[in-house]
C-alpha cells in the first residue's frame, strides 16, 4: 500500500460533516496525531492539492509569529538528506502551522528498541551527525538534539527534526532537554548558542542508547572513548567540530564491519579441535570403558 493510500485510510480525528473546519487547514487535512512537543502538536496530514502525505505541526500555546517564522525559516535554510525538509508555512483562521516531509518509520529511540545490531544504530547516529554538520554550516545551532528528535524511515535514513530551539551561532539559547544539555549551560551559565553544545547532546544521545550498562548490546571500547571525548565537561576538550566527531564515529562504524569476518574466523578457529584431539577421538566415559585383565 502506498503512503498516500495509507494516509487516506487512517481513521479521521473528527466527523468531517460535523466539524470540517477542525480537520482541514486550507489545502491540508489533519489525519492522525503522531507527536506532541512543547511548541505544538504534529499530525500526519494529507496535501489535497498534490495528493501526498505530509507532516503538519500545529503551534499551540502562546508563541509569537516571529518565533514560529524563525523556526520555519531556519529549517528551510538547511537542505540536506539528513534534515527534515520544510514544505510550507501557513496561517489559516488564526492557526499557525508548519508543513514538512512525512517520515514513515519512527524516532531513533523507537527504532533502536527494535534493532539488535549496535552498528545499525550507530549508522543512524552518523547520519544525524551529518545533518548537524549541514545545520552548523548555515551558522545555526539546533539546540535540542536527542533520540526523539531524530527520525529513521523504513529505508534506514535518519533525519534531524524540530527546529523550535534552533538559534544562530552566538545568539542566546532557549529551550532544550535537560537530560542532553551540555554542562556549560549549568556550570558556567553560558547562554550562547555554540555548535559544541550540539556535539555534546548528540554524544549524550549515543551514550543513552548504546553505552549505558543496561543496554544488552555490547559496543566496542573504541566507541566509548569517542563518545566520552565528545561529552567532555569543557567544550575545548571535545572534537573541534561535529564534522570531526562524525568522522570518528564513521571510522568506528566502518572498522567494525571490516573486522567482523576476522572475528568470525577467530571464533571458528578457537572452537576447532586440534589434530591431536581429533586423532584421539572423543573422550570415553569411565562407566563404559572396557576392563583389561
């Protein structure tokens, strides 16, 4: 079934005959809620003009139109396969909403729960690092990197989403998630948007998903060292940029795939019986050993 057909068959939020104004915002129909954040509710939607599924973020609460436009403009500035694409910014009957690409898949955290391969999960984080690289290249800081702000589609492509906390480098930061905030936001009281803060947040997300003791997947020590450096308490102890951090992650990712055949061969060799053992044959139980006079 195509994405458009799947969207069209979703159960509607409201009775279209009774409350049509609540499910249609201009050319867009709100089909199903798929996420909620501090600044709005995200719906799976349908663009009726182009007949394609989209994601519609409806802003809720007290937010200035300037902040809403800033989020949309910042997102539209970044064009990269690993950053969600902005499609439209509209105001209908006093309701502000942002239209973006619809990702069929789930958040990185959700997808990680379904995966048993740490290398697959690390590959998604490498893609997120490349998305952050594109964001920083535009002079922006995302400001709220975490597993739930990275979507992974069914083909395995990761995309960074939610630019509500995005600010220009050097501007005053706002928002973010406490669990993934860099320590300088607390220790030094720094309120300046810095790309190294995004690097810390991405590393903290990797640590949260892959490196904590409760995680059943065994990850190599080399990955732990790379993540620990990116999570240094002082910004000058981290990688010089998220590009360098992403390169280090990618090296670990590629090296582990290259070493896999060697490890498999070593495991087989360790369990292979020696020639002397094979010549002696299998051990005989004392109970069945024949007695000699």
